[in-house]
C-alpha cells in the first residue's frame, strides 16, 4: 500500500500558524531528560505479542484550563462528531519523521481472513501506514446499538490466499466504556525501531483538536522546533473519531527518551489529557503546565469556535467547507431565508436503517450508507441521500437519478443541493454548471463553480458537498437541464458523472439544451480534468431575426403580438439586443425561458399553471437591471382582453393601456418588456386587469371584491379606467 508523503505547503503554514514555537530552557530540559529517561522496553514487543502501554487517565487542572468531568461518574455520552483532516492526501506528514493517517480508504466488510484474527469484526479500514510488509488496519464490531468495539494493529497477509499470517501491536477498546471519557492511546513498535500510536478520541467530545506532545520536541518541515503537533482525525465506520501515526526510527528514539502524551482540546474550552507514559514510572504523569510550551500550544486552539465553515464561490451561492457539530445533527452552516417567513438551517444527520431500506426499495440499488438532509424548520422530516462503497457507473443507467444526491426547491427557486461524491471516484471533484449564470452586481457572470467537499461525518469515508442558493438566483427547471447541473469529475481517468442523470454521458440532448450548444460546459469540464474525447457542442440558440413582431403599447413598453416559429415570443429590443421568450409548456404548465440576444438570463419568470382558476402573473428582471419582463395569464379560457393600469398619481400620468394577447393552450397570455422611461420598470408599479368575453372586469389583487372595495384597496378608478380603454 503506497503512502503519499509529498510536502504539503498549506499544512506546514497551518502548523506554523496554530502551534507556537517550542520554548525550552536548556538547563531545565537536560534536568528533565535525566529525570524522565524512559525504559525502552515500554514500547518494545516480544515474540509478536503487543506491548501496549496504557495508563489510567485522570483529568488535570492547569491555569486557564477547565477541569474535565470525572470519568467514573457516567459512561461517555455519544455526540455527533466530525473529523479534522489536514490537507487532502490519505496520509500526511505532520512533523519530520512523523506520518499520520489523514483521509483513509473507505471501510469495507470484514472478510473471512479478518475474522481469523477478530471473529467479532464487521468492518475493516486500511489506514495507509505501512511498516515493511505490515499494514496498519482498523477493525470494528457492532452490537444492537451500533458500532461498539474497535481493534487496531499491524498485519501481514499471505500473498496467495490473503490470510493474515502475522499481527503486531494495537489493542482493543469499547467506545461506550466509562474509561473512554478520556480517550485512549495505544503505542506499539511497528518494525525496525519505528513506533506507532493509535489514539481513540473521547466519545463525549464532538470535534476536538488532538495534540501529540513530547518533551523531546518535534521538528516541523521548516526546521522549527515544536513541543506539540496537531494530528488529523478520521472517522471510524460508526462515526467515532481516531488518530493514528507512524514515527521513523530517529523520532521513535527521541520520544522513547522523553515524556510524551496526548491532549484533546475541545472548541468549548474543555481540555482532556489521555493516558500518558512517563519515562520514570515513579514520577507519574506531569501536569500540563509542567511541560514547557504546552499550555501555549493548547491555548492556540481553545478560542476556535466549533461552528461550520462556509465560503461563497459565486454570487448568490454558498458552500460548506467544514461541518459544525450539534446535539443530534451536523450543521452545514448554510441558511435558507424565506421572504416574509422563517429561515431554514441546512443540517445533516445519520439515516436510520428504515430509511436506508426505503431508499433501496425506491431506487433499486444498494443503500449501504446514508444521511438525512433537513432544512429545519422548512422541510419537515427531510430527505435522505444514500450510497454504497461498491457503487460503480454501470449501476446507474443513463437518465437515472443517483440516490447519493438531492436538490431542494422552494417557490420555484432551487435553494439547496447536497450529495456524496461517487465511491468509484477516489479523487473526484464536484463541478456545478449554471446555464443561466450567477450574475454579480457589476454584471460579471459566473457559470462554472468548483464546489469544495468535506468528509462524511458518519464514517463511511465518502466526500460530501452542500450548496445553498439565494432566492431567485436559480429558477427550478422542469427538464433539469437549465438550472444547476452537478457533475463529478475524476481527473485521474477523466471520468464524468452527472448526479441527477439528466446529463449522464454528456448526451446530445443535454448539450443541445444549453444556450451555446454546450461549448462552455465542455470547456469547464476539460479544465477540471475530464476526458471528453468525441464530445462536440451543438449549434446553440438563435435569437429572432429580422424586424421585431413586438408592438409598442406605451413609452418604453413593448409587448409580444404572436408566437413565432411555434414557441418564440418576441418582446422587442433593449440596447440593440432582441429580448425574447421560448414559450415552453410541460403539460398544462407554462415554463418560459427568457433570453437577451443569445444569453439565457439568470432571472427567469415563474412557472404558470394554465388550468388553475383566476389570473396570474410573473415578473423577471433582465441581467444588468435595465429592463423588466412581465407575463400574465387570463383568469379563464376564451377571448379575454388584457390591460395594465397605473394610478392617477403616476409620474407620467395614470390610466389603463390594452396589451396584445397570445393564445396558449386555450388561455390568453401577455408578455411585455418595460425599459426606461416606462414606470413599469419598477415591478411594484402597474396593476394587471382582464376583461372577460361578457364584459366582466377582473383586477389583479381584487378577486372576490366589489368595485368600491377594490378602489378602497388602493386602486382608485381602476375599473372605470379599464372600461374606458376597453370601449
């Protein structure tokens, strides 16, 4: 098994930032070294039997540090946890000579070879640390309540049948045991004088920093000396946190001649010291303040809030870069405000067995792992994403939905997207493509966004993404091709996978649906490392040519008069570019697409039901804010006539103006373009009114009211003005 130990500049800078330089008085250090010379037998093993030094832990009180709870009071409570990886590799170098497990391979079911060593093991994780032919592995077993026990150690397998022929080191623990309130440190000699530590994080601490300290110090990559280094944590199959290291011979010798220990620093300020190994057993474990520089190292982490972290990669979009921790959920840090209503908080929680079974029955594919996604309190019970470690591309047919992803819409707007990177894409990157673009205030349009991923907190080994979109940023598209495409790209082999299935295999239908024929999407995928051999863009859209068929109904206001080419509504020109609608219908739903020239606009009209009783309307602002498009649907079938009304106090005078109508599936619809100096550029100005074939006046917002009541509601003279314009 290979180990990636390439320098990680970002991690080195991180370590320099958060861990203060080691400050030791030379005389005091020499005295301490003579007092605390450890018998090297403490970490040696004989005849293949592990020598695991485990000393009962006790909470310590030091200046400015909070006393941890008494471990004998109650079993360690289970809380939601989240790992703290450092960098992106499976293994990372945290100090010279010290490698640590960072992002291990996903867990797999324990095989017969594993059960020869641990009959109660259900799951196995290869942790990526090797000592000769031996590899460090983690095994977990379950009981009725879930993952309960763990075992870690170095194993060597027979090349022919895969059976384990030797094991070395490690140890066994039970996560719910009272002693786990302080965690556990298992130390063993791996091979040739190299030592390994496996650290079991207390189950009562949701996301602690794990610090390994030594009075002998550590040398960082820049050559500086540190008394402590932070170890990345990873999640076991049940979500519990661990850390694991492998020290080379020189560092192992230094640590054997020093006093070392592990400290857990919670973001709530709590500090817990794991069992230590004093070099001189008569001296006992030193207090934290007795280790020069350790208090300062701990203080560097105690002020960090335990909140989710997010970033905004594009206008109107926010993504999660790190989960927070809560009581029973993992907050993503993404909020979904609703106009005139409450704000939803996007949270993740572990899916139940019943939910996994239900998902498997719904989608017809295995559901080994899963998370519930809620937008509390807006989404009720929430939805579930599921996936399996053995997922493969051939499991998901073209056009089929990938159950490991979901999108959540509210009021015609796409608001939340959450998913898991497919299991077969070990180095998969997540690319979101916005055909309409996300437009900034200065007019900058962003279409391709690479979305950061984070570790699955439930311990499956998967990488997740979570995205929140602002209200009106992305209108939901019935075809799923023109709102937000989520694609996973594996740069190692160029594979591309569409999460929703609507663009699976970069089909001709998907590319032709893009306004530019898919040219921009293909370019973005190539930049992300996709192999697009044979993929070619289509022709793209063409705006209406020739004289406009729109008519001017008022100064600055033009309206469509007919359907061109069966599905085009021509609204006139804005700054020399044609503004037009593709009048799409899906059954009885009108879902038009708004273009300016050949550019699909970010703001889109809402979908309208062509069978619902009563009039309806929709408004969309053109990118750049220089024009507004307003649509209307008649209250019923038949030859209705349409009007727009402004009150007498309007700056350019009030009154009613008749609009041309177009027949669409038995209803009359209107479509107008307002630009300066029209007062209809302000969406709050103007009232739609309709006159039925038998002469009844229906005013928007006055349904069910008499004429006097309608005028009293802020529309004085509207009925008379409409009648005057009609006659």
